[in-house]
């Protein structure tokens, strides 16, 4: 089994807090989720702002945190 945990800069905070402006694009976050889904079919976890869950993972349950 292979599992992954990703903790990228929160959306909109990449440049301001960490010097990684590429993380201020939704496309970069979608790329990461797609990579996790493809490479870790047994499971994965992603740290993000709860307010971003609806656009990042549209099928995510409303109660997810």
C-alpha cells in the first residue's frame, strides 16, 4: 500500500508567505490533486483551507474538514 500526505502553501498564500507564487494559481492545486489521485490510489490527505474545499474537491462532502 502507498499513501501520501501533501501540505502545500494554502491557496493565495504562496508568494506572500513562502516565496512560491506558482501556488497562488488554482491550476497548480488541481495538478497536485490529480497527481495524488493517480500516484496514490490507496489513499492520500491534503492540507488546505476549509473554505477552498468546494472548488478544489467539488465532490467532497459538505461536512469535510
